[in-house]
């Protein structure tokens, strides 16, 4: 029962590896309201900055076409060339506005997540055509949020646009008697006012929707304790196996170290805790630590040393200092040269005396 609960209760925050895997699958934070806001904002920018240039370019083209219509040759290849010329001029007038709208649509995605190339979202899945899964999606929290969001947009945006349009209702009644050329500036000004209000309102809605989509996505990526353990095993290895490997490495390292003890010139000890085996031969710049240990390992070093007739000298302060400052296969630090030299000198003196 505890294991079953662990697999179903996703209470832990997702790891970076989990988030990266979701991104690779195409499971990303995506708010359609953010995309909509960027497109409408781009359209407003086009309307503010490029309508005059587009209008002048298209007006010049069409005016020349109508004024010289009687001169246009429709025979043979002339008609395709005419359509080609008109198409090129229209494309030149509309290219920059369309480019801005395309960039706005792209930015609406890039600001939410980086580019993702994944076939997973379009891969056929039985769950997508399952009636039960469809009913769950229909009555899910996401569906309820979409309904509330759509209703809020309809009420808020509709209400604001109504407030903006009401003062202009009398001018609308006179538009039927207005010259079309004079109608365009009024239409453009009103459109900019309406689109500006829509952009401002949708910015608030898009921000709220993105926060909601992010929280929904983050909750979907949460992991159970069992998920965390499995990921740890995959990325770091099984802790049990790692512990055994670490023990095996320590044992091999200890065997190699103990094999070096017979080469030592002296073993310096603290009687109950520390043991440091130092190798020294004439011509060496400084003694080298070939083995060190505490407690049981220190006792083993002393036993091996005695078995090979290596002098064991008790010097607790020096033993503790060497154990803290020098590692195996390292030379004794200069600050301990004098104390170690005294010990080694004493050992050599004992050897000379034993030979007499």
C-alpha cells in the first residue's frame, strides 16, 4: 500500500532532468492568449506605421491600371506579364507588414519556451480518440479555465469596446453621406483606438493565462518519491552498487597502501589512534608518506611494521600533525622537516648501535 501511494502521489517538485525530458517531448508551457496578444499587438503596429505606405503603393498601382486600362494589351503573353507586375507591386507593399506579423507570431512562442523539434505531439495515440479520455478533457480543469477565460474576454473586451464606440455613434450615422476619402482617416483613428484598448486588456488576460498555464504544466511535471528514486538510480547509479564499488576501491587502495609499509623507515604513532609510515633513503629531498591510518587501520600498520622490523616511534603531536597535513605518496611538508628529521636521525642512530 505504501508503494502504491508513492507511485500515485506526485508531491515532489520536478528535477531539471524531468523538465528537460518534457521539453524534448514537446510538452511545454503554452498560452494561446500570449500568441494572440503578440499578433494583435503586431497588427496594431502595422496599422499605426505602415497603412499609409501600403495605401499609397496600392493606390498608385491601381490608379495607373484604371487610368490606362484602354492601353493594356490582353493578347498573348501580355496578360500574364500584367498579373506578374501587379503581384510584385502588391507583394512589395505588403511584404514588411506580413513580416512583422510573422515575427510577432514567432515571438509569441519564443517568449514562452525555446524552439522545440518533436514529433511526439503529432504522433497518433489511442488516448486521443478514446471516448473516456475525451470526456475527461471536456470536463477538466483546463476546459473550465478556457470557458471562464473566453467568457471574461467576451464581457470585458465587449464592454470596453462598447464604451469607446458609444461617443462615436452620431458620427457613424453621418458616414453614409461622407466622401470615402474623408472616411478613411476617421476609420483609421477609430480602429487604432479600439485596437489599443484591446491590446491593453489582452495583456492582462495573457499574463494571467500564462501564469495559470505554467502552474498547470508544473503540477503535471511533479514527481512521486518513487520517481525521484528511479531517476537517481538512472543518473547516479544504484546507491547499493555505488556503495559496494566504493568499498571495493577502498579495499584495493588499502591493500596497495599496506604493501608499501615494509618500505618505510619509521612509523610514527599516537599510541591508540594514529599511525604514519614514512619512507626515507639517502638522497631523497624529503621523507614520503607511504601509509597512514587511524584506529583499526593504524593498528594494522603497526602490526605490519613490527613484522618487518620497522621502528615504531610514539610522538602524538607529530603523528596528529602529519595525519592532518600529508596524504599517502606525498612528501612531508617543510614545516615538519625538523621534527621528522629528529625522529629519522634517532632511528638511524639506533640502527648503527644495533650493528655494533
